[in-house]
C-alpha cells in the first residue's frame, strides 16, 4: 500500500474501530455497574455501538473530531510528502463518510466540507533516528475538548498549592466541572509544568498511552492511581447519569516549568477514545 | 423500557419520570444552534407540522446521498444540548414540542419550559453514532441544507426504537442537578 492509501486506512480504523485496551476497559466498567441501572444501560449501548461500527465500518461517533497527526520520520525525508498524503486522505475519508466535515473557518463560519483548512488537519512533525516512519492519529471530539481546562497554581478557591497535592485538587475539580458533558467515562491527559501552550501539548500526547500504562516515574504513577481512585468516587458515572465509573484512566506527565509558573493542563478524551498508530518500513505497514 | 410512539400526548409525557428508559418511534426533527436561532428569531412555519407533539433531536449527523438523491444517516449520536439553553424553552412552547433529545442535560430555564408546556428531556448515549443511525429508518425531508450545512440543517427523520433515558421530566426533576450536587459534596470530602 502506498503512503496515501495507508493513511486513509489509518483514519478509517481510528473512526470506526476502537482499540482493544479501550474496549476491554469499557467492558469491565459495564460488568461493574448494577443490573437495571441507567448506567448499566449506557454501557450496554456503548458496547453494542462499538461492535456495530466495526462491523459496518461506519463512525463510532458522528463527531469524528479534529484530526491530529503526530509523525516521526527518518532523516532525509521531507515533511511536504506527508502533509500532502494526509490532506488527500482527509478529503477521501470525508467522501467515504469515515469523517464528518469538521473544519470551520472562524471568521466566515463556513465549513470547508472536506476537513481541510488552516492548520487542519494539524500535524506534529518529529525527526527520529530510526529508518522507519511512525504516523499516529487522534480524532478529538468537540464536546470533550470543550471540557478540557488549564489551572495555574496556586489556585486559591480550592486552596491548591504548588505541589502534587495541589495538582490532585484541581484535577478532581475539573472532573466535577465536566460532569457527563465530555461523554463520560472519559480518560484524562494531564500535563504538569511547561508554559500555557506546552502544558496542553503534553496533556494531549498522553492519549497515545494504553489504558493501564503507568508513568515510569514512580511518584507520578502513584498520583495517577490515587486520582483515578478519587474521581471514581464522585458517582458521576457514564453520561453523568450516576454510576461507578466516571473516568477510565488518568495519564499524567511532567516537564520543566518556569520558576514563576505552575500550570496544570487537563485534556479530556471521551469514552470513544479514538487513536491509532501505523509504522511503515520498506513499504510494509503495521497498524496498532 | 417504555415504548412511546410519536405524536405523544400531554398525558403520556406527564407520566414519564427521571430515570425511565424509553424507546421512541415516529417522526422527529434534528436541530442544532443555527436552527434554534432561526426558530426564535423568525418562527418559521415550514417546520411547524413536524414539530407538533413530536421531538427535537440535538444532532449533527454524518449523512450519505445515493445516486437517486435519497439521503440516509450513517452516524448520528447526540450533541451537547447546553448550547441551546437560551432558546429551548421558547422553542418547546412555541412549536408544541413534547421532548428534546440530546446529551449533557439542560438548565433551569429549559426545566421551567418543560414543566409549563408539557415536555421532557431525553438523554441519548453520546458517541453511540452508528447504533442510533441504525434506528433512523428514513429521511423524510431536509430543510436549510444549503444555508446551514449538513450538521446544522433540519433533518426530518423516521426513527424506530431510538433508545433514550428521561433525565429531566415535566415535574421539575433533573438527574443532572442531583448528580452535580452529590458530586460536589463528595468532592468536598475528597479534598
């Protein structure tokens, strides 16, 4: 398969076929809810929908999100080649109804109709030492993006200081504010440190981790587990109907901060946690 | 699971209570931001017959048109309803609507409107795009497609066994309010 077609297939998989780690996590959450509750009913519908979307090759959710690409390419390659292939694939994927047209010009309010626009799809390029290319895509829905938020510590309303205890407080606050609006149960990507932009960037890229994958830093891993446990006591539940699972997982990462700033960026991924990856080497493509 | 056929009477809608699981069948209409703005600012009559004792669905579908020009729904889950809060109560009363399907719930003004005019808020499962599209059996009409674009147009559709949960009833009860208040209280204990 050539580059263009393999990217189109990557998009199709991302929009229609949820990754096994997410499906497994949702299945466990389903079993965990009591019979006869609306929460259990929601999970049943979610799981049925996942199967139907996969069988029919149609979008799991009609909001097929913003297209965010992350590319690691070998030395000597040119970025333009990937950009052109991605744009072609986005247009084709829209024609095939794998994607809804989701690129709107904020000045004219016109929808381009084909998912192309200034910075759409958004592409992060990174050159690496390997002789293969890795292309990862995330479909980030609008509803879940709207509940993402950023705090600067200290945050007096919660008495949240500039330490991990403060980080924990603002994350719990963000989940309470989100309620079911981001299509709970969500997954949280958290970036600690950096500036306004890089804290969000770090929070987003966490979504390429697998459910259950803990940060290699022991202290952060402990914080992830602690927060997951805390937020699932809030009884917000799937869709905010009340229930035992509010969040599927919490992925935290940290980076250097300026001495005067302490940002905590929180990105929320809906239950339809759509991200896929492909590696291309000598014309051979492997998807994950 | 309660089965309800559209059109729905005032009496039938008043019987529903929060937490009830309902399966809806009949003709409903999709409407999002542009459509709600229009219904308040211009009160158009073209949509009146379809909305009477029917249901509004907050949805921007993925649609397909075949060679004969026939439309069908490919993926069609609910969108966030909160954006229609400024308009919803007035739209419900103006057009004699019996229900609103969406996600995330709505606020106090809508709750008041539901009570006054006899309607409920049905919550669909956000993200269940393919499953809900499968319950859309036919696209009867589409209005404002050119002007608003496909996600924002009024799609008049026939649904069969569309699964929803009543999260705001016509008696002023709201699951969203209860869950929010409870989670805030738990948060205080956690912090």
